[in-house]
C-alpha cells in the first residue's frame, strides 16, 4: 500500500508544483517553496517502509523544491531561484519560532491537542534545523549546477 500511496504522493506533489507555476508564475513558486518546507518539516516526522527501506514522508516535498528552483532558474533567472530559497529559509525559521512560542502557552482545561502538539513540535525543532541546513546547501548547489549545465548545453 505504501508503494501505491507513494506514487500518488509523487504525482500529486509534482503536479501541484507545475500547476502553481501555471496559475501564479514565479510568485506561485515562491509560495510553493515555503509551503513545501513547512509541510516537509511536519511530515518528515512520520517514518514509513518502502521496499524494506525506512524513509520519511517529507522527502517528496523537499524533492519538489528542486523542480521549483529549476523552473525559476529556467524561466525567470537564477536570482529568483535563490530568492525562493531564502524566502523558504525565512518560512522555516518562522515555523520554528511560532511553534515553539505555541508550546509555551498554558493550555486551557478544555484543550485536547496540547500533548499532540508538544510531541510533534518538539521533534520539529531538531528536524527543522537539520533539514533547513541541508535544504539550503542542496538547493543552492542545485541552482549552481543547473545553471552551469544550462549554460554549457
């Protein structure tokens, strides 16, 4: 079942990248990058097994950012691709700050989600810092390599 769901996840995610660019141009890709980073940092906490290998659900969303920066580089220039990466880093840092502030509030006696939020957002700070570092390095490297290859060929 994970294989089929994984295939659907890839098709839906990458189709959404193309759709958001068609509907909203570079601004849509800027939005996608931020959405993908935030959602990836939430879904990366869920581990699944595919073909006997344990992986996380955030991988597809992070991979979609490479398509987004490649489209930005191709259609609008590498400076827009870099801008999208910086905007996404800002979104990721904002996510960390807001979720950590949320955990500091004393919940109402009627609250039913505080424990789940603690579990999810406590993991998220560590994974978000690590993933944001690798996100930045890998996307900047992707932009560099993509543009070098494009210029050469």
